């Protein structure tokens, strides 16, 4: 055994003994369970210590069930990118230029959403001195023999925060962990949040996180594979998120230095540096959808592209030519469970580009768009409770589709109106 491993186990043994349920007696040998727990915590800590900054795709299926309901009803699907960098969980929309240093609940509208399941729960349970462990014995998990421990972290020592709307508070929780009996790799964590401040409108929270070995760069690491989170409110209603992590990879900038003269045939033509253009507020811009948005496949976070369908001028000066490319993202999907389903789709346009010009595109739909069954009045088409989606961002344009399924076809055109602060430079 090398010195680094030996030191790590000794340090963790000291931590385990300080939190042990049994009273430590220097004249008695350490129990096999105490030594096993120290080994498990060391393996998890070592896995985290050597892990590089990395990112994974994150697909979330959100559903709800009423207190009297038997089945969960789908709310929406989300697609995100999550990164672990510098000990923090960071999030972004797929294909975005940077990760957001803001709370995930500020990015995603409506429904239940939470953080910590990617990496931070592991750190709190295994690396901190907050958890009290009790050996639970051996059992078979997914056909594999596993060693199991129960744990508990009181609210006074917890860093786990619940946030529901403006209400937020630290919670206490308990649960169980399973490790492969042969390799000692982490297999599963179950969490039961039971000690919740009264001002937070949640009665209980439960999470199950499954782990597997994943190749990142040249090494294998134990990472979450999927997670299921269920929150129960005080009426008995439940919100469930099923999360799947995919395509985990290291992210790092790389550059290559060359000191020889390059082959002239390999030189790319010199192009003018991009110019950032600022669009004034109040411009009406007709955008034509480049590819269809299919409701059977679409998820919140998915990008889309559109083109400007006619020239946009200000005082005779061309500011956006026909054919300019515009990129955007799906920000909201909901459906009303009424006699006639009403799909509420929130879209945001974000950037535009043409020739060597680019800029931020902040806009909303110039007027409500209602598709589907014809009616003489908007009130006949859209139930009142679906006219104002939970997402209040003014830069999101809302489309109502009265139909069992929704599809925005390629070529669908809508009129958008620019808002203040358009033209923020893109990095």
C-alpha cells in the first residue's frame, strides 16, 4: 500500500470513528463494518479528487399526480447540459455558449426542479463530517451483491436547500447507500427528505440516484447514470422528475503552436472581423421556421433556427436582410387537460447573423398566435387558465395550439417585435 492511500484511509478512519454509532474503545479492535465504511468513503473521495472538470447531457421528464390520482401525467421534457467545475454544479441549455452561474430554478419555468443530484449529494454524504452511518448488511441490487449503509444528516448540519417559488430553506435528510461488494464502487443512493421548514410548501422529498462507471478522457469514473426525484406537497399531490445523464465528457481548451511556415494551400481566406449590430426596439420582424418543431419529440431547451422572411429597414436603411439567420430555443411546453387539449408553447429568439454581422435578438411575438380549430373569438379557443403561462419572461413568445398533438411545420411564419436591450454582444 502506498503512502498516499494509507494516509487517506487513516484520516477517514478517524472521521468514521468520530461519527460512529458505537463507542470507540482503544483496547478493542475496529469492527469490520467500521473499516469497510472508511474504505468506501475513501474510494468515493478519491474518485471525486481525481475527477476533471466535465459536462454531461441531462434529459428530464417532469410529471405530476394529484392526491387522488392513480397515474402520473406528463408535464414536459427538458434538455440541459450540466457541468461539475470547481466543486460547483453549473447548467446551460444545449449548444449554449457558456454555462450559467445562476440557480437552475431561474432558468426553468414551472414544475419541480432541483440541483445536487449530479455530484453534490455525494460530497455531502461521504466527504463532509455531517452524516451518521449505520451498517445495513449485504443484499442483492440489480443482480449484484452489494454492501449497504444507512445514513442521516440532521438539518443543523445539512447544506441541502429546498426552494419552491420564493420559499427556500435548509432541510434534514436520511437514506441508504449501496456499493458493489467486490469492487466497492458506488451503485445507488436513496435520499428521504423529512425535516423541512414549515414555510417551504413541501411535505416530503425522495430521490433515487443510480451510478455507473463512465470513461472520461483516459480514465474511468463513477458518475450518476439516472435519478428519480419525487416531491410531495401538503395536499398529497406529487411532482416527479426522471433524469437521465448522457454523453459525459471532459471540457478543456486546447491549442497547438506551429513554428514552421504553413502550406499556402491550407490557408483559409481572410474574412472581416464580426461586427456586433444593435437592433432598436419596436421593429417588426417576420421569422420563418427552418425546421419543424414536432410535439412528440420536442423538449424544453431544444434549439431551433429561423430566417428573416423579408427585409427590415429603419428610415430606409437596411438593418436585417431577408434570409438572415436567427437562432432560438424552446422555453416552455404545457398542455391543458380539458375536453379539447390546448398546447402552450413558449419560444425565445436569441441571436441573429448575416454576412459578417451578428447580435443578440430580444423579441416577443407581436400578437398572440392561436392555431388549430377555428373560432371567432380567442376566448373560445383558449381556456382562461392557459392564457398566462408560468414563464413570465417578456422575451418569450407564446403560441397556443388547439389540437390533441402539436406540430409547428417547417416554413411556419410569425411576426416578432424587438424589445429593449437588443444587440448585447455575444461572447
